[in-house]
């Protein structure tokens, strides 16, 4: 799935900024792909790009109307369909990350046929995957793993891609979740793949490459999360990382949405190496990404320094301090 | 999915016994559910139950025509459709474990409507699963795990169910693969579940029960198999076993269909405990099921004795020697 760019971000009439977090993520990371935003009356979100109508967007070269919202039911509000159909009549493709498939809305399916435009259901892949084979592929790979869900694995991977490119490395972010797919224009929502094919999908996502090329793979879940560890393990085996970064939120005591305790960083490192060596015996941890959003500056600085010392690893907060220490470690340990 | 019994086994015109292994598994384990078999001309398989026509089967009380074959493409041969439709016209439900859905064959879909009979696609579940929550449920659970795929996890679980019942325990086999679903009349092909829901599906499969009741859960794959470890881990977390049995084939050197080496039994025990304790801190290994099919009697006896000694665990071959030592260990360690 490679979504045509640039994008016009459709925010509908969502009531607040949080509901537009997918669109906001795209703007944060791929400002240059976002020509504008289209908002209906009473929209409570603003992603800070020019407001724009469909005709104007078409004239400006927009290729895809991205429904950049997340809502609990994952369904498309009926009163948005008219605007989406008008977008297709103006020649735009349409993409969403909702559970509901665009083609299941009859007016959208017929408008797509009529105009010969494409529909992208980012949550659903049409790709036929093979089961994983575990064979080593050429190229270098980095995977972000976590002590929990929602600790910054996507953000860290994107920050590493940017930092590695600035340092002159050949690096590509590989998305494994819906927001990541929009940000990178490609990828797979790996939690939506049939269980038999998790590692096979991860192998497909990060194919054989130039020996000096880095794929920076967005991690999912945690090996210690009772809901999603299977996804995390299949992704680890299929990604066969040479290097991994542990992402951690230091103020949490139990894992997100369940009562299991947060594992120690050392346990995550050891377990990741224990499993990862099956498909890459050279796997190693190259740093810690500490999400200090809940701490003030002084506490954040202390926390990062203390964890870096304790585990003898480069530590940073990708948002607050940047990822330079981890990039430096990579340059040092993988000289090209 | 609870498949109506008893069954008439449809073997079509498969060319050999191996192609009828699903039907043979049902006969081996649930002879009393199998009223007969229906074979087309030139069928090369025979499951050793009476040959029977559709009318006769209906009169004998058969409820479901089971397409008991496995073929590589997983599709239904066109020249079988007539017999299947005639079965529905005779009042029978139809079940298959093929990838192709019965309702996707128009003649079968309309015959089901016309006769008000049920279609069971064992490989596909209509159940809406939640993501796993990791909470401890009442009841006891045993999971068979493996050093590899296809080492006897299903056979061991079924043999344990039988042995535990003979010893007076309240035990139920829980199927996680298509043949197991046919044998037990219920269950889920867990490798066909969407990745996000593996552990949730395993929780659904083995619900809260009487404190003395055992669910004997059929394992899948191996934590060390690069193709399927994600499925194995989600199944372990969701099953939250009190006890597990390691299934092992002692003559293999690499894992099935891949080049990864077979792990040591001790590694499998340690890794199963390391992950399993997340959802059941009391998890323990209660025995080894050694698949000695490739060894002669003397070598099998030596191998079982040696492995039992080395790991200080009850060891047996469920096919050759039965599972009594493991059942005895369960009675000893879990007094009711």
C-alpha cells in the first residue's frame, strides 16, 4: 500500500484536537506532504495548515484526501460522505484508518468507479503474506521495543529516521500501525494481519536491502503485555533487528489497560535478545528512549541520566532532548 | 462454533490416506461420533468406518457432513459440490476446514438457505473477540507446548484428556486448530484469528470454570519457531496454564520448514515459565511427551528414560507408552 501524495487532510467536524491526532501526526512529521486541511462547520480541531476547498486542492496538486481522524467506533459519519464523494469527483483518491472499509459505503464505492480513483483502507491490507521463513536478509534493521504499549515507539522510530538521515545514514522508517502508515505513505497495520502471518508480514515490510541501508521499524506492544505480546514477538522475529531501542515511560506502574506490572528495562533487554537472536544472532540494544512527558525539566534530566548510567546505554527523550546519543552509538557500533 | 453430531465423513476422491488425515483424526479420537464415510469412485482413502449414502446417513441420525480432507490449496474441488448440495437437500449440515468458505460457493449457499441447514467453516470464526486482559480465571489449565511444530501437541492434549478422565479428573480438551475443532466439536483455529486478538481468543476458549476443572489446551507452533512464535506466545498468555507439557521429536535437527535449530528442552521450559508467569505465576512443567515414531522400541525406551532423568520430569510417548506418568504427576501436584 503506497498512498499517493501530497495530502489534503479532512478533519470533518470532530469536536477536539485529540480526535484529529492522526492528521496532527502527519503534520508533525510530514509537513511537506500536507497541502492543506478541509474542515466542516463547527470543527473543533486545527492542524495549523491552510484551510482549502476541494477544487483548490486539486489545482494545488493534491492527490489524496486523508480522513485524518480517530474515533472509538471506527465508523465514517454519514454526513461526511457527501464531502468525500465530492473529493473523488474532483479527482482525489481517499484514505482512512477507520475499521469501516470505504468500499462498504455504496456512494463511495460508486464514486470511486465513476472517477477511476483509489480507496486506501490503511487498517486493511490486500497483500497476501507468506508465513515467516526466518532467513537473514541483507541490510541493517533497527526495531523500537517497549516496556509497555503507548510509550513512544512510533515517535522514537520517526525521530531516529530523521536523526540518522541528518547524520548521513541511509535510513527508512517502516510503519506497522495506521498513523505510521499515513506518515510514511506505506506500511502495514500489523495488528490487523492474520496471526499465522505476523512474522511473514514483518519480513515483507523490511525486505532485503543494500548492506549499509537501515530500516527503522516501528515497534508494537510489548513482549510483557498480556494483550499484545504475540504481535510484538512475531514482529521481532520478522524484523530480525541488528539493533533495538527500548522505549519506556518512567511514571507508569501497571501496563496500559491491564493490571500486569511494568517490567524492568533489563528484563525487556534480556527477553528481546533471547528471542531476537533466533533470526539475528548479532542483535544488541543501542539505547533507551525515555518518555518524560509527565516530568518537569529537572526530574526528566535526572531520570534520563540515572537510567543511562544504570544500564550503561545512551539514554534520551526523543521529544525533549533528541536522539543524538543513540545515533552516535549506531555510528560507532556499525561503521560503514 | 459447536458442530452438530454425529458426523458422516466425506472423503471425496482423494488419492491417498494422508489426504484424509483430518477424517482419520476424528475416527481415531471420536469413533463414536462417526456413523460412516462417504467416498466417491476412485477414492484412495479408507477410514475404517461403514460406507454410507446420504439417505441412509440421514436415517441413521447423522447431523453433519464433514469434509474431512486437507489439501494444499485449501479449495473445494468443483466435482464435489453436487454431493455436498445433495447432502444438504437430505437435511445435513456441512463442515469443512478448508480455506475456501462454503458460503462462497453459490450452489452451496443457496442449498443452505433452501434447506435451513448450517455451514461450518472451521478455519474461520464469526466470534468477535476482545483483546486479552490477562486476569486470572478460576479453574485449572494445562497447555501442550513444543520444541517445534508438528511434534504431537494435539495428540498429547487428547491423550491427556482421556487419561485424566480415566483417573477421575474433570477435564476438557480445548481445540486450537482445525482438526482439533472437528475432534472436539468446538474450538477455534487460533492461527486464523487477527493478530491483535490471539490472547483474547485464547481467554475466550478457556473461560472461568469450577476450581477443580481442567482445560487441556492444544498448543500451536513453538516459542522458538520463527514463523509461528507470536501465535504460541499469545496462546500461552491467554491460556494462563497452571501446568504445561513439553512435546518433543528427538530425531529432528532443524525446525520444520525453516533452517532454525531445534531448541533444547530446558530452553523451552525456561522460556515458557518466563512468559507464562505473567498471567499465572504458579506455572510449572509437569512432563515431557516424546514423539518416538522414528525410533525402534529399544531406542525409544532409552530416549524416554534418558530425557526423563535429565530433566527430572515424567516422560512418556503418548502413542507408544501412554500418558500415565504425567497424569500421576498432575494428581500429585494438584490434589483436589
